[in-house]
């Protein structure tokens, strides 16, 4: 749904909020992306765009990202939800995080363009970017030559998440970007677009669009956030690394991305709820970011 040019309205059962998606149509020839693994390194030209002559790419990538995101966003929880009382510190932290979530990516804002260029420098320090709109972006796993069209699903915070990941955990970031670890699928997930899906999944999982959390998972996360305002960005890095680990362990391909994302969400929820955890860094999967 993130990538099909049409309106779709979903209802998140946790926050009871309506969510409207803009997505891109695959029928215009060349909208959807899949990454075909050629070797263990990131090969130039290994990002393929669908066309009328490539039925497999059209069907596969459309089903992969469309169904994957819709299932994640609609997934609810059993039992009635209820709001939690927040401490003043938790409420302040939540409001600041929500303010970040509300910021849309805007190509007319110089700081947003500079942030996007900064992501390229961190991803490919050895390769000069030839323009804010360039075919080179496909090498990172964006849909086309203009990444701004992909940010509609995640906003500016999804770019901030990627930047944080690249700066804080550069080795893990490069491993995932270049698909350097593990026995990879023939058709791999596009790195950047998968990152936007992860941002969106976390916002929904934690109920961050509600005034107050309506799940124990969301309430517990706010405890992490109140002691570390980078908790959401760190959780994003954990989620990305965990998703890739599950992708490998399940020997998944693009048609299984939905299943991998749901499995990742369940694992994150279990880890957040582990007793006696005070800091986001105490989550078991945090160690994945530190392994070489």
C-alpha cells in the first residue's frame, strides 16, 4: 500500500485511528522495485524496476510491499485497549517524538535536502552523488531516482532513522545495505524502502499516533524513552537488524516480506515486555547491532 498510487484507508485496532495511504501504481511501467542478488557485494545495477516485459518483477514486488505493509498496519491485539497514565516526563518525551512523526519530508526545505545528501555520503562515501534526483538512488533501494516520493509513507523521521543507523552503527548499516551477511535470497528486499516500512511499523506497534499509549508495549516503551530520547531511533536499528536476521533464518524472498515483518514485530513486542529492563539497550536483540 505504501507503493501504489491510490488511496486506501485502514483502521489501526490499537489506536482506533484511521490511516490513509498514498501509494504508487505498478501499471504505469516501472514503479516497483526488487533487488536481485548477483554476488555477496552490492553490485552496481542490481536494482531492477518492473516493466510490462517483466511480469515476475511486477507481481512479486507489488505483492511484497503492498501486502506486507497493510498487514503490519492493520494488525491488532486481542482484548480491549485502555489508555495509561503518563508521568509528566513521559508525556513530554512522547509529545516531542510525536512532533517528529508529524514532519513530512519536503524537498523545498534545504535542511531536508542536506539530510538526504548526508545519507548518501554515509552509505557510499567513495561515490559522488550527481544530484538530489539521480538514478544513483536506486543503488540504495529507493523506488526511483527521486527518494522524496517514497517518504510519503514514513515522513522525515524515516530519513532521520536511516541517518541515525548509519552514524551510530555504521558496520551493521553497511552490512544490511550491501547484503554482506548470510546466504541471501535471489530476490532481496530493497534496503531504503524496507527502512521506511520499519519506521511505519514501529509507529503503529507502539501506538504513537494516539494521545496516550493503549497497549502495555507502548506504555513500556515510553519508560525507555523517558530515560533516553534516542530510544525510538535505537529501536529502529534493532528492528532493522532483527528483521534481516529473521529474513535469513526463514530463507525468505520478496513474497515472504509480510511474514518476516509480522514475525519481527512479535519478537520486538516480546523483548520490550521482558521484565527488569530499564534501558532500550537491555533488549536481547540489541546485541545484534554490536556483533561483527
